[in-house]
C-alpha cells in the first residue's frame, strides 16, 4: 500500500471517529426541555393595614410537575413570608398579608421542574417604607 493511501486511510478513520464521537455525545446528553418558568410579581399594598402580599405565577406545560417557594423579602433579604408551592400546570398565586411597616419589599420565587431550577425576583414596592 502506498504511503498516500495509508495517510488518507488514517485521516478518514480519524475524521469518522471524531464525527461519531460528536454524534454520540450529542445524543447521550439530550434531555427534555420541558420545564417551568417563575414569574415573581411586585408585592401588593393593603392600606391602611400596612400589609403586603407577594404575587407570582408559573408557566408550565400541563402535566409537568414542579415545586418551589414564593418569598416576601425586605431589602436586607430577610423573609417576611414564605409560601410553599407545588403543582403540575400553569398557575397564579399570592402569599399571605403580613406587616411590612418601614420596609422596602419584593417577591422572590424559585421553582424546580424535572431537576431544572428557575427563579425570579420582582421589583420593589416602597409604599410600606
């Protein structure tokens, strides 16, 4: 066999082997893109009670199980309210009315769906401050 044929055969084997390795890696790492998105709403202000309720939503394909939390936090990051969440479809929810006198507050929501965690933080509501 000529030297050119040997080099060509080795190059072809290398290219085919590299292409196969890429193909296997691509298919072995493929996973479902079915997961949920968290949407934390700006907390509500209830005058004159100085209470707040953090609002949120999930956007999920029907039948996709998820779990998480909706937190009402002050600017320092302290929890004022925590609501555990779970479901298997798109849903809107809100937290409890709590005292927030003197605080800038925001909502924080996180969700775990099929091992993929998403989160969202709302803007601040300054009406309690």
